């Protein structure tokens, strides 16, 4: 557990965008690993097996929540104290930067939520977990060329989603 704890939490966070939910889901992952270890066939690396469980558990949690709850969480997570940040001109610039950062994060998470699940899995493992295409292929149980295609389509989908946002906010 100590070896994979941070990676599992980060993987779960990449799907859930909520640290507490990610940590709770990671606990469920390790319970599943413990209870199912006797079923592990050794066909794949143990890390690959654990990533698969983490992705499946994260997607289960994600499906249970509605998008309104996700956006409400992001708003609360990224909220900052307006009174304190607006006291000086320097702090006003900080407040503007924080608001812009908050908005970008919300837009990115919203865009990620709109792309197909396999694309989301591939891009999350690539960009948030820094896994190679070979590692992603093992986790997703697909070929490396399929991962390459999923990543390419995910980037196009995100560009389209984010392009619409930036066109409307220029």
C-alpha cells in the first residue's frame, strides 16, 4: 500500500477532482486489492492491476455524482476570501489571478467530464500520472496504437471544448 498510495490517490483525483473523494476511493481500492489479491493472476504487473481497480472505482464514484455536485465542489474548493485579498492593489492583482486560475480549472475539469470515458482515462493517466503509452496500454488492456489514438482524440476533443470557451471569453 505504501508503494502505490500516492499514485492511486492521484489517479482517483484525476477523475474525481476532489481530494477527500480521491482518498476515500483509494481506501476502497486497497480494500479491493486486499480482498481480491488471491484472484491476481500475474498476467500483468501488480501496478497495472492496481491502476485498473483505481480507475474502475473512480468511475463508479464519478457516475454516482451529478455534474452539479462536481461544479459546487470545485467552487467551494477554489473559493478564497474576497475581503482579505482585495485590501491592497497588489492583492487585487492576486485576486484577479486567483479568479482566473479558478475559472480555468473549472473549465478544464468540465471539459474533461464531457469527453468519452476511454479518452478521459488515457489523458488522465498520461497527463496527471505521467504514464507512458506502453503503461497506459497495459492499464487499459488495449494496444499502444489504440492509446495513441485515444490520446489524439482526447486532445482534439479538449481543444474543441476549450476553444469554444476561449472564443467566447476573448
